[in-house]
C-alpha cells in the first residue's frame, strides 16, 4: 500500500517560471498551497476567490512569502468582472481551481454544481482566449472517468470520460469545453485530473476522508466508514499536488494529465494506517453506504505527468497521514484560528482591504 516514493528522478520541466499567474480559488485547500509554492518560483501571483469555502486564513503562509492584500481579489469566476480582471492584468498563466468541490453538495444540487463548475470554467476559458493568456491550468478530477472496467486500473488519460455523478459530469464537461477552446481558438491548456487530495484540512470548509478519520481518532470518537470500506481511492498529498500545478505552469499545455500516485488504497487500509500513526486500537463504525453505486475502485496512471511535467508523487501514504496528524495536533495545541476574516455577499472583483488581512493568524 505504502511504498518508496520513487523510482526515477524526473527531468526538470522545459519552460521558465511564468511572469504573472492568476490563481482562481487560491484561498481554498489546494489553491492556498499552490499560491505558496508559486511564490517560491518568483512569479507574480494574484488570487481571485469568492470565499464561499476558501478563507483568508488559508493564505497565511503565502502572506509570509510575500503575497499582499492588493494581490487578493474577491470575485466570482462566473461574472463579467472576473473576465475583465483577466483582460486588464493579462496574466501569462491562469490556474483555475475555483469550483464547487464537494461530491455530496453536487448530488444535493446538480444545478448549482453545474453553474459554478461548467459556466465558471467556460467564462474563465473565454477570458483567457480574449486576454491572450499563454496557458490555462485547470482542476479536473478522477471523477471524470466514472467507474473503471475490471482490468483497467490504473486509468490512463485515454480512458473515456464517462462520469457517473453530477460532480464528475460537470468536471468532464469543463474538460470538453477546454478542448473545444483549444481546437476552435487555439487555447493552450493542461487539465489536471487530481486523485483524492488530502493533507492538513483548510481552516474552515470541507475535509478529506483522511482528515475526517484522523480528526475523529484525535477526538476519541469512533470514526464512521461508509459501506464495507473496501472501496478504493488514489490518495495524493496536497503538497505533491501543489508541486504538480507549479510544474504545469512551467510546461507547454499537455491536455488532460493525471495527478495521483498510481496506487489504490481501500478506506479500511487507510484507517489501519491512521490507527498505526496515532497508536490507537479503535475499530471503526461501519454504516450502510448512502450511495452504494458510487465508484468502487480508483487509481490513476501517472506516466503522462512524468513525461510531460517531470512530476511524480513523493509523499507516501503513511508519511502523508503522519504530516496530517502532526498539523492537526499543532492546530489543537499550539494555534487557534481566528474568526474568518471574510464573510458576507460576494460582489465584483475587488482587493481585500488591509484591515481584513490584518486579521491573519500570527506567523
Ligand atoms: N480536494 C480534492 O480531492 C479534489 C480532487 C479533484 C479535484 N478537485 C478540484 O480542485 C479544485 C480545488 O479544490 P479544493 O479541494 O481546494 O476545494 P476548496 O473548496 O477548498 O477550494 C475551492 C475554492 O474556490 C472558491 N470558489 C468556489 N466557487 C467560486 C466562484 N464561483 N468564484 C470564485 N471562487 C470560488 C472557494 O471559495 C475556494 O476557495 C476544485 O475545482 C475541485 O473541484 C479537488
């Protein structure tokens, strides 16, 4: 299940760091890590986020690395103002991570999910074409592939896009649109199909199954596992994902590229790893799966990421869970997040005020 992180040292990416990068959804779980990584490459970085699930506190590390109040814009990727922002600032690369990121939420409201994930992506792609953006790096998902056939794991990018739930469908439609913009308007894009991304959860907002299990164990609660727990996913650490996005920004457009580990891990195995890391014996509580038709097995072939981006995952599952637990402990015992600095209605794209940013957690 866990393995030595690697076999071959990838060759460095071809291109130089882009001068200007706009990150939509930059205040979210993955986005905040991406922004922090990008700032180390000397790119000028701006964030566009509506703060629906993202939080300014998630950008604390990026602020320490030089992101300022005037680099962070509150706005909705579905609006004309978002498109205008791209036209005015003219970034070399747009990293489009803003999206409705929850599968349960997509099931509850397919309309909202499609609105944000499809219309938001079309609006950003359209603005990239009109604004002469060199490259659009987009957050797709393993959910675009649907249920793999019995002998097809790990899935390559040539697997049909046959999503079986609203979230996967909206993500797959986004990829189809990017490909249409490429053919029709010459848009260069890389759509990264992330596996299940885990790591220290954001200050507020959703949490991966890894965080949910470890948090329950830290609380002394009995964790709940849906179904028999033998369903598998390809778990990839958020730091590896951020590194992949940075690589994608420095490389030519590569179309759809899987970003994962190539390994499937069952929820039961994941739970065993979490128990070992935490040194506890508790059995999990199994409840009937609320969606028994959910994809049963998943693992993504990552050879294209290696050849096109020079990227492979470096953090094994045991190490990744250990890092997640360490961060959870640090937050519980060494740090308390302040109240969210951003709330209220979302308007056009405007920089956050310095007084809002002054409410960052202390470095
Ligand atoms: N976390 C995963 O396992 C995973 C897996 C595959 C794909 N993805 C995709 O990666 C991207 C980032 O996911 P995440 O886990 O960081 O989720 P997240 O919810 O933490 O981040 C999404 C960010 O987008 C912002 N946002 C949402 N709607 C917006 C809108 N209309 N306009 C502007 N900003 C908006 C949110 O405020 C948030 O900051 C999403 O597109 C998600 O679908 C995530």
